[in-house]
């Protein structure tokens, strides 16, 4: 199978024969079914009838699969959306739905999608990753795993940050799996995509308006309802709008240990991102920083290497500076040089100036910092900033 019209510079197509074969539509996802059945494929991306890409083992490659025509892609998108109870037509040309098997589908119809109807299918993992599995995969080091367990034990409010496809949802699910089974978690999501299997979990999912424009249930609505459901932990799958205000208010009124994810390029840009989201709720800059300073404690930032490998790049602490603005001070940072190595040892972090802040936060709640991290950073005012610690870690001025 071959696909013509590829532009130069694209990743290589999968092996193909000399004759183009157009696969017929079948049940389920039609010609995309073989990819969705492949356990190593995480994303299937249709950019038009003659261009299908897959992400397999972290690498994005173009396939040789083509659809018969634009109408075939459109019919598939409309059928899948309808099966999930969502409208997809000229009046509502895009949809974000969860299919029956748990696959998340996002579709945009032509002509809104200029080159043809686009489909993005993300396959779910059948069960969540555990911390041990993430360590074996090299996403987190044993030290990072120990620090994250301490953050959970101390009931610090934390956000998982990173760009698209960096593994924020995967890490958040692992964090929820490490929470004590006796704790009641209320999870609010725009689209239910987190793979979490644990007792004591209540899931709430937002709902778009119907054809008449009525019946919408927003994440803001659900965050407010969640507070009346006696949560031990309030979790918002992803903060992407004015619901950030309700989350911050909730975390400021006795709901400890909250967790969420936020899109951000690095830890330094997290406060700016929260500013932008809170502005949608009408909050001033000063008010946003006051809420953030009182509500959030830690940020865990994920990045994606050029080879497709996802890893925790930094753990930072929210700290309010004398000018009243909140900044994220890195406490542990994974050296950039580690990105070229594979295996669990490739992501060992080094201590950074925010580590004493993290230690004090944990100690104030009766939780010690893991010994390998605690010995790496001197207290504020002590000598040795920038020098190697007792366990070979070095405090640096590097910012995440």
C-alpha cells in the first residue's frame, strides 16, 4: 500500500507494496481497526482521506492506509460520534467524545478542517501505570517516586504540568493509584479519559449542550457539586478554563491534597498559565496570585524527548515572592544531558534551590523528605549552594 502526495521532511511511511490498496469501511473504526487493535499504538491521526499517522512506542509515523474519499472519513466520524450520543454535522462541525471501548475521539469536519475531515483517536491503557512501572520505563526515577509519595502523604496540593502528549494524565492516574484506598476521591473531567481503578472513586463528566442548546453541564458546575460530595481529595482531570477559580477556592477552604493537570511549557510558565485561565473567570492578577499562593504547593513537570520518551523533568514549589507574585522554584531537576540515555537511571534528578522549601512544607505536615533528597540540599543560609551534596546531588541555579 502506498500513499501519494507526501511532503518532503515527513517521517518515513511504513513498508508498502507497489500497488495502492484502499481498505473498505467495516464496523467499528473501519480501516483504522488494525491500529486500534495494536497494543503498541497509542494514537491514530487522520489528516484527510489520504493521510493516516499512528504513534507507536512514542514515535509518530505515517502509514500507507488511505480512505476511498473524503465522504468515507466524514461518514466514519459522524457514525462514531453518533454512537457516543454526540452531534456532528455542518452546524456542529467538531466533537470530542469517548467511544464505547474507552477510545477518545476528536473530530473536525471539512470545510472547517481545510484539507479534509480530521480524526484523532487516543487509545486508553487497559489499566493505570503504577509508580514502579513508571520507574522501570524511565519516566520517573526512584527518588522522584519517593518524593511524590511524600507529597501525597503530606496532602500537598499539586498540579501536573507539561505540553500535549507528555504523559500528564498517565502520571495523574498513577498518583491517584498511590493514594490510600480509604480516601474518597471525587474526580471531575471534561471528558472521562483517566484510566483509574481504585475503590472510593467518584467520577463526574461534563456534558455539552444538546441540539436545542440546552442541558450543558460545565466543569465549573461539577467542581461546585463535587464539594458537596464529601471528597477527601478533589481532583480535576485538566484545568483549561474558568473552573480554575472554583478549584483554587476549594483548595483554600479546607479541601487538602487536591490534584490537577495544566498545560504549560515549563514550571516557570505555570503561574502565567493560571493567570490566563483565572482571567476568564474575571479574577485580577493580584487576586489570582493570592489564591495560588494559599492553594497550591507543588508542580510536577513532564517533558518529551526527541525520541518520544516521556519523563518528569522537574518538581517545583509554589513560592510567593516579596513583590506578591507567585513563582515556581525548582526543587529537583532532571539534567538535559540525561535525555539521550535509556533505562531507569537515565532520569536521575539533581537538587535545586527549591528543595529546602519542599522539605519545610513536608516537615510542617509531619512527613520527612526521602533521605536521598534530604541530604542533597543545605538549609537556607547554609554554605554550599552549588556544591555537590552528601549523596552526589548538586544544588544548581538551573530553572525548569
